[in-house]
């Protein structure tokens, strides 16, 4: 699948994140896998000065609406 257009994210704080499983496989159909994904998201939120406004977990993909304050190591400038 081609990537959509990207803008610079260095000055942004709120992000709409969407991602899909390779081959659109339905790995999140089972409740235990949905909970594992949610636990991972909650752990990342706690460790990266962020706030989760909402999420949707679909069988083959998920969406997040997230605010990042600290930026985490991937977004910080050197």
C-alpha cells in the first residue's frame, strides 16, 4: 500500500494515528489480542508524557487520537 502524504510533525502535538496489520490479517478479532494491544498503548502513554483521547481497534487495524507532550525519543530534536 502506498504511503499517504506526510507533513513535518516536529511542531505538532495531537496526532491521528492509523496502522494496519501486514496483509490486512484479522489478528485483533480475539478479545485477548485487543487487550494486549491496549495494554501496550497504555504502557507507552504512561512512559512518553502523552494522552490518549480515543482509540478504535478493528480486526485488521487500529486508530488512535493521541496528544504527545514530551515527544519521546523519536520526536525530540538533538
